[in-house]
C-alpha cells in the first residue's frame, strides 16, 4: 500500500520549503503581527465579518417545584390568610408565586385551579384526580386530548 509523504519530507532539499524568499518565513513580523494584531488597521479585510457576530443568550428555564412544595406553600399562605378561593378552587398563579412548572413528586390534597404554569404529565394527572383544574393553553390542550382518548378505550 502506498503511503502519502508528509509535506515536510517532500520539501527537503528545496531550500525555501514553499515560502519564497528566505526572509518570508520569519516570525509574526512578516505576517503583519501575530493573532488579532492589526484587526482594525492593516489586516482589516480578514476581520471584517467578525464584528457582526453576537453571542446567543442562554434560554431561561422556568423554576420547577414539586407537588409537596406547592402543598407547603399553600399551607403557609393559608396561615397568613392570603389564599384566594374561587368556586371552591384554590387559585394558584405561577407568575405570582414565582414558578413556571410543577413536577409530580408528592400528593396534592386540595382542589386547585392552576394558572400560568406548566405541569409534567403525572402532576397533571394528580391535580385532575384531586378535583383540580389546569389552565395553561400550551400544556393542557395535548393532555385533554390524551385523557379523552384514554376514557374512550
């Protein structure tokens, strides 16, 4: 099997190794400086598009709490008499309480009406089983279809 010779080996005995005059292969000075030197002056064309690049901000994840934590928060609000009740449902607003998602760890005992917060699949099922309601257009739409399909079977 033929092996490809390295460029260094090919150029042995050729005096300049493809660099032209012997002066041309010296340090960074022969290239107008090292690195970003001259990026605003004599090497402007090489760095022209670099100024336009912008870093992306990391996507913010919503703060997630479990059903256990939610139950504790509701108990604390009940002691402070700050719970809002409407038609027998305790109103839980994710924006007001400072969370964006509810996870299924734990048990919920109250009938809650969840607004402005997403839920995991199991948390959604537990809230519905406790007699609660989830109002979130993004998450609820798919869940209601799944529940309707499962009840038909």
